[in-house]
C-alpha cells in the first residue's frame, strides 16, 4: 500500500480546557511529516481524560474514517484520571503486545520511569491503535522505536499481499544476487540471437503457451467482463405469472360479449398477488403494466379504450366502466415463460458477460456463476533514468516513468488488475530481485526497458540465467517494438508469463496491445483474443518504412460522403512520442516498403486494428 494514514488523539484534561499546549500531539505530527515516505496525519483531535469521549473518537476513526494507524498520547500513567488504556482495550479485536514490548524495553534503557506507563496496543477493524506516553519527548521516542515496522504491520492487517511480499523481499534482498557480471561489457551480444518473426507468428506462439486457464465461482455483481465457464439455465420462467402488457382492465371474454358496463371489483399492480379476485362476465379488475392478471381473465383492455361511468361516493374509486372496443382473447397478456421458459438454456459457456448478459443472469436467479479467472499483472519499469511520476520536481538527468501509468490504464480499461512492483535500476541484482518479487504475486509480468542491445540491458540474461525462463521469441518484424521478448517459467509450482517490452513509451503501448492483451484474454477464456481488424482507406499519403511493417497510430472515422471508414494519422510517429497515441482508436497496419514502394497513396485500403474492446 502507499503512505499510511495517521490519526493523532491527545488525551489531556488541561489541553482540552486550553490550560496547556498540546506539545506531544504537535511533536508527533512534525515527526511523521519529516518521514513523508511513511505517511500523513489525516486526523488530529484533543479530548479530556474521559472514557466515552476517547472511545467515541476511536470508533469514528476506525469504523468510519478507516485510518491505518491511530496514535493516542497521554493518559497511560497511574493517576486516577489516566484512563486511555481502559478506554482503548474494550474496543480492540486483537491485541498486539510486540510493539509495547519493543517500546518499553528500549525506553527503559533511557529512563527507569518507563516502567510507570500502562499502554495497550491492538487492532480494530483494519486499524492499528497504539497508546503512547503524554510527554512530547517520550511519545516521539516511542514512535521512533517502532516506526520502521508500522507499514509492514498495516500491510498484514489489511491483507495487502503485495506489500507483505515486498517487505519480505526487502528483508532478504542482500542474499539475492544475480549470476550476471555487470562489468563484463565485452560479453554483450552485438546482434540479436533471436530470429526475426512476424507479428502474427509471435501472437500464435503466445496463445499456444497461454493454456493454464482457471475457473472460479463469483457473484453476478462481480461478473461483468468475465467469460462464462458454464452453461446457465433459467431456474424460473419469465414472466413467472401471466402479466399485463398495458395499463387497463383484465376482463373475461365470452361468446356473445357486448360493449356493456363492467363493475370494477379490485386492482392488481406490479408486485401484487391478486388472489381472491374472481372474474365473471359482468366485472373486471384494474391492472397496471407488468402486474399479474387474476385467474379467470383472458384479455386486457387498455385504459384508453374505456370510459368511466360511475365513481365511489367519495369520488376516489372507480365503480363502473364501459368498454369502447370489443376485447380479443389473449390480448395484451404475456403468458408464463413467454420470454424465458423454465430450465431454458439462456447463456452458453464462453460468452463474455456484458451489461445485458449480467441482466439475464439476474433475471433467471443465477446469483453465483462460474467464470474464468482473470490473470493478475505485475508491472516493472527498468532504467537508471526513471523517476516516479508522483514526484513533483524532476531531478537532473531523470525522466518520469510514463510507461507504467499508461500500461496500468490500458489493462484497467480491459478489465485486468495490476500490481506496481516499482522501478529496477540497471543492475542485474536489482532486476533479479524485482523479477522475483513480481513472479511471487502475479500471473503475468510485464517489464519495460532493458531488452535491447545496450551495455546496461540485462533483462534477457537475468531471465535465462537467474530465473531459468525460456524465451520463446525476442525479435519481431514490426515498428515500433522490434526487441519485444516473450518468456515463460515455472515459479513456486505455477506457470508464469513474462513480457519484456521496449522502454520507449509508444513501443511499450503498441506491444502491450498486440501481445499482452491477447495473452490476458486467452487466459481469461476468450475464444477469439486477437483485436478486431477492419478495412479503411488512408486519408492521406503516408511514407512506408523500408525495413519493417509499421503499426501507425491512427483514428478511424466514418464520414457522410463515404460508404467506407477513413483512417487518419495522429501525426509524428516517433516511438518516444506518446502523444501520437492520445487520439488514436486504431493501429493502422502499413506494409513494409521497398525501393519500388516508398509510400502508400491516399485512398488505399489497409487493415486497421481497433483498440479498446473492439
């Protein structure tokens, strides 16, 4: 998880009455603010030494505000008014004595007075509550003793698997060493060791390996975007009763029926069960659209085809109506099961659950369904030059890591969750450590950078030598994205999929669309995981690359004067220029050029790969 959300609760009669300054609360706040990577003080309050006021604040901050850590300061001594432990302990669901042992043990080395403190510590909901001394010096010294373990404790409390595993990796990092010698620059490859293959072949290889599809049972409320892993049958017919199609009157049609007066004997609205209403040829029941029609009725006459003849004495109820049209048997009545019959097959295995499909599940009572699991993706950026984009000031020689944010958005739009495992510097040890961390938590690992021929590009070596992965391809005939790599390995008994994408932002974007998304879809149960292609006419003459086919970022639109779509370029197509993707809704597939074909003329039809869910 990110930085911790702290609450500081000062317990002091004198501070509450304004007779003393809240020194300990202020010093704790300053201490936390000096450690920005640890957390932020979100809540701060002062209350008197009264159990109800203390508990009210603790309950609000745990049960409503959902803070990560609450630090109380004051009220832990031996005097009659010191009741902070008594107020705290009944609220705890679990106790955490380890923090207290650490604080008291260390504090006793500083002063023997520490033995006069009675703090408690524990967990309520997802919040860690810790009682600290009331003195400014003692409270800060106590927090300083345990500050390094707070984040790990909160990760455990909140079941943040990635945070827990990351901490374990940090603890054992010094023992994880790569077998690659970073100083042996002369040993690097001068040319790619992988044969150059076409995009279609690379996609075929990926899909051949993505076979470990798993199923899970989930609530229909979570089913949107999943692929159904079972046939679904209707538990009940729809509608489950004879229902009126119109607002009007349920009547009993009989031979020789005339347009005569009918007595209104009751009503049936949506949700009603009109038991006890018996129709004869001389009466009727008022019905609403979707409402059950009573037994004995065989037709509904809409209200527009009637007139009111008589009201009740108070003028609020209808007593008698006249039919203005001759009713027909079966008119405006939906039969039981006319939409969906009981036990009818409504959705087949393999269908992608969109809004309509989820609605069908709800209508037939399929509140839990079997679907194919979606893979979890770990994102790892590599490079000494990268800086976290959340840092406001750009440091000298650095660039902001835009790849991870872009890829997170691409995968989120497709419905896949990601885990950020950070940035690995250009060191074999760090790349190895970060890869292990990613493999521990995710099904698919997507890295950016370090896959080309640079002297600090260690990804290929670490994958094969340290991880023991098999690289299935490492050079693709495409622009951008030529050095893209795809590998698999077995980690902790499970098959893992690794994509080494180029570091240039556009290259990473295009290759994630062409390679990672189809892999995710295949592992999620999609029968046709490759993006849809359509034909479109290029709206302008475009130059061709003589060395490779190009996946040109473009915008496909339909214009009124043309019966076919047109593909417009988004401008400068440099692989470092991410703005070329900002208005794109397609990748325009331009063929490889030659000495005889250096450009493609305006109006020429080309394939366009539609993005997003197309």
